[in-house]
C-alpha cells in the first residue's frame, strides 16, 4: 500500500488539504455535517452563430413555447450526492478519500495509518484501542488526539497498559488531550490484560476464528462503505469471548478497516491498494 510522507510543516499540510485547481472542491464525508457542493460548469465560449436554447440546470428540454418542467429530486440530488463522496484531487496532486482533507489530523491518519497492516502484536492492540476510544464520536474528529493516547497511555503497549491501576485511570481522566471517559479507559486496560502476552500469530488466529475474509475491492464512494458486516459481527463475539470489552460490530469493523482487513479507502485513492498477501 502506498504511503505519503507525513506532512512536516504547516505549509505541507495546507498544500495537501487544498483542492487542486482542476478538481472538484474537496468535500469531507457526511460525519462533518456539511452539505456537499457541486462545482459550477465553466461558461461556454462565445459563438458567432445564433445561440441554441438550453434548459436550465436539471430541467428537461421542452418543445418551443412550452415552459420547462421542474427538475425532480432524483435529477437534482442523486448526481451530486454520489460525486461528493468519491476520491478527490488534493493540492499536492494526490487523489484521496473525500474525508481525508477534512482536518490535518484526518489527513495524517489517512495517509499513514488507516488501512495499514500491523507488523507487531503491539500494532494490532493499538489499532483496536484507537477505534474503541473513537467509537460513538464524529468520525475523524478525534484523529488529532491519537498521538496523545500513545504519549499518555504507555505507548499503547499492551504489556505496559495492563499494569495501569485505578489511580492511573484517575490521572488519565485529568489529561485534557484525552477523551475523559472512564468506561473507555478502563476497557482499554482490561483489553490489554486480555492480550498482554499475545504475538502476531494470536491476533491472526482470532481473525481466523471469526472467519474474516480477505478484503474485497474498494467501493466507488465512501457512502458504499458499510458500518458493520457479518464478519465484524462474528468478530465482536470472538473478541468478547477472548476477554475484550466495549468492542461491538461497528467498532470491530472499523478495526478491520484500520488494519487493512476490510476495504477502507474508495476507488481512486492513492492508498487503496490492498495487501497482496491478503488477496493472493
């Protein structure tokens, strides 16, 4: 999977966030709550011949003397709603998922972590933890906090997190950079204790027990990415049986996307290439 360099300065990030001049305006995903906008077409060049009458945007051409019919909801809304959730061309020339340019944190997460297969047991646990603490919140709004979880919670190393006690949890609740949710923090500690001595093979066995299939092809738009699947529902049950908490089917599916075991990028995104070891 292709990886872009981490933006090293505010200028680099701003360049990536800016839409390309010849591309449609960047539109974040539906989690931001913004209404998709459709670029206006460039005006046609002037012609010396008599201009040809054209229907207004979305209207149906009518016979002379007959007023144009009003556009239907399908005609006016369906096309932009699809286009708004396809891959977008960013200011650095790379095509990305439509949510990636929403914030600098989302951009870094998209380019460096989202959809990357872990190479260590630590990586599997850290990815699961990030999806657990982000669950129930606006998607990608918490990406900027991810580094803080590594900084303040023992590097998200399960062997070290498993040693945290109630006093440590109280201290973490006072850290403003973290989500002050006792249930989530306590669940992270319990989950660490469930897998503190796991190796990569143990995580792979868990995925096999849940019958998680290889990732399929990327969808056309981000709206085609499901919130959960049959595989994630099975996985949530297997995780629960293994001692993990606060991981339901939606969080389990997001974890599969984060570790590259389910499609998480749209077609055309430079990060869409699946892991060849999983699809061969």
